[in-house]
C-alpha cells in the first residue's frame, strides 16, 4: 500500500529508462505486457501516461524513443490502484 504512493514516480522513471533501452522507430513494446509490468489497472491509463510523456502508441504497442520522451514533464497525478 505504501509503494502505491510512489507508483507515479516509479512508472515515470521506468518509462524514461525504457525510452533509452528500447529506443527504436520500428519496434514496439506490447501495451498489455507493459500494463502488467507497471501495475496499471487499464490499458487506457497506460496509454494516457505514455502520451503525456510524449511516447507514441499505435496498434497495441508503445514506440519508445529517447528523443521524444519529455524530460520536463512532472509525474502524473496519483490514481486509484485496484490492487491496493
């Protein structure tokens, strides 16, 4: 329950790191797998956060790009977590 308070910052850092590690214009990371890894309740929440940080989402895949990730954006607001 305590970790859920820090989840937005953890997710932001994970997406930022993956933007460097999986940087590709042609390859995408499955939305469903990323949703499970980052403990999102819905795919829509994940897609919303990805777009907030400047990442492209198409055809159920996230296209990570270190040049598109907006480092100036603050963490997304805390949302209710179903697993808590």
